[in-house]
């Protein structure tokens, strides 16, 4: 995959997980998780849109946000469990991180 297609993949995945986070926050999350899920959903969606034209700083921000969400969501999931949508969100997070790592490997230092 080219760097452009990897960044496009990251964008699509972030927008998709952003929407999923917002849906789960609205209809399926305990009240204590609604605000964090909605906040991460909005953040992921915004980063997904920004990735369409952004460069290295946006890729770094997307990977940092995704890693943070994975750690915080994973810790909460390990303690409290949750709906089937959470492992799907974790899988998307891993795919975003992998695509970002591949983007860095293929884009070189000039990106």
C-alpha cells in the first residue's frame, strides 16, 4: 500500500470508529461511560477528517489518540466488561496503529 492509501485507510477507520463510539455512547453505554465514549468518538471523527489533508503531525496525533483510547478502554473493559462493540473498537484501534506504523515506514523522513 502507498502512504496515501494507508492514510486514507486510517481516515476511514477513524471516522467509522468515531461513529461507532457515538452510537454506543447514545444507546448502549452505562451512564458513567457515555461522556468518555462520546468525547473519543468526536475526537476520532475529527482526526479522521483531518487526516484527509494532514501530514505527519495529524498521523502522530491520530496514533496517540488511538493508543490512549485503546489503553483506557481496554483497562475499563478488563475491569467491567462491556458490549460486543468494544472488542470491535479495539480491533479498529489496532488496525489504525498498524496502518500508521506502515505509513511511517513507507513515507520516509520527508513526509
